[in-house]
C-alpha cells in the first residue's frame, strides 16, 4: 500500500529440543520467495522451509511470536491466518528435526493496517491563556478542574488550575532529579510518569498527597498516559501503547500503532475519548485517533494552523489533550504555548 496524504501528515515460549541442537542454520531457511515484507489482517502467511543441503527432514514445528502454530511431517508447508493478530512484526521460527538432530531458523514479516485514516475537521470554540513556562506533558480534566503536568529537569510539576483565568488551585513540584511526564486520574488517584527514571508516582486526586512510588514493569521510557476507567494506557516514545493494571502497575498488554502501512512512532500525550485513544505524535502538529484494541489509526486531526496562532517565540511542539465530557469539547495546547484551544471535532 502506498503512503497516502493523510499518513504523511503524521509521518513527513522457550522451545525444549531433543538431541543435539545445532547453531548453524545454513541447512534450512524460510522460503523468502513466498513471503511478503508486509501483510494486512485479511492475509495468510505461507510457512515453507528451504532445504539447501537436501537433508532428510523428519518434521517441522512452526512458531509465530514464540507461539506454536502447528507442526508438519517431513518438509511440509502450512499457512498462518493473520486475522485478529496484533499489528507489527510477526517473528517466525521453525524448529526442524532432521537425521537425529534439530535446528532453529527464523525470519519475520510485518502486519500493517488495512484502514485508510479519515481526515477529521475541527472548529475552535474558545481560546484561553496558557502559561508559557509550562513544558506540557499531560493534560486531563478531573471533575470540572483541569490538571496539567510538565517536564524539564529540576522544574517539573503538576497542578490543578482554572483554565479560563490561569489561576493555580494547587501545585506539586517534583524532586529535582525527575523529568515529569504524563498524568491520568483513575479510581480517585493521580498516576504520574517520569521520562527516563523508570519511576512513577501515585497521588490522592483530592489532596495531591503522594501515596506511592512504583517502578515500571518494563524497561521503557515514560511519555503519555490516559485510562478507560479500568485500565491505564501508557506510551513510551515508540509505536507502542502499553496497557497497565492500575492496582498492580503491571503491564498486561500492548498495541502497535499503524496508519495504513506506516508505523507511527513517538506517540506522546494520550486522551481516551468515547472508546478511542487520541494521541499526540511528537514533532507533528497532528493528533491520531487510535483503536485501543488494534492500534489502527482511524482518523487524523491536522492542527498545524493552531501553531501559527502561538506568539511565544520559544514555543515547542503540540502536546496536551484533555476531553471535557460535560461540554463534549477537547482542550489542546503545546509545550510553552501561550494559548490553549477548546475545539470540537467532526468528520
């Protein structure tokens, strides 16, 4: 599938073996002639092994992403249905049993989206002042109050404030060693990330008193956060969005984000709106509307014209999405922007 205009807005189990395991895979390899570099969810992958030395093959066990997907007698072939599989790279492995020995050979293919993202429209409802010192990382409404978190070493904080006037109700300043990142509120608790310290914090949403410090379940960076009322979704600066259990802070799943055949990296600030994840893309003046189950980008909001209205010469990238369920409007801003915009989105 060719890159399309909408995409360009965003883009400008261990195997136990018997016998002696050979490290030399030169005897066998996946037949690249029947493999494509990219597949779509309605495709099937042909799994077939080339036998360069004409060894006598007893059987082959095939794996996709370390999951056993079937076995065949001799040098038999099989197909693997990609329907319902996670977008991204599919790691292929074959365990070949031959002449009393066995050896593994590997390859990979990429599963991409077959959905063309819609270009969504927006209208500006209101424009509000925004603190130009705010290097915005997270933005979210808690009840009727807007909360914002910021980054930068030594000057990271999060606050509750009146978005109409900029009046600060309460602010928590982080220890100087931390670079603050995204926040989200779930179960009466505020969860906050740090960038490269592999550390997160939990606060009481009403008092802002810190209740817990936790270590990330995976060796990843902390970027954006949102939640669906049950699980937290967390970005890490790649194409991945992780799904976290807020009770244990353990990662239970993840998706890879794709717009058509293009992997979308640097997913940043997140907001869960009506069953979809809205995500800033770092260094792009656009928001991707993402299916949280598949990672498919279904829509794109091009907000480049908003950046043109920012007067602060030191303004950085678009970042910050907050949904107000009462007004059904979205608040967006950027790092060190002097304005915050309330917008309505439509097809």
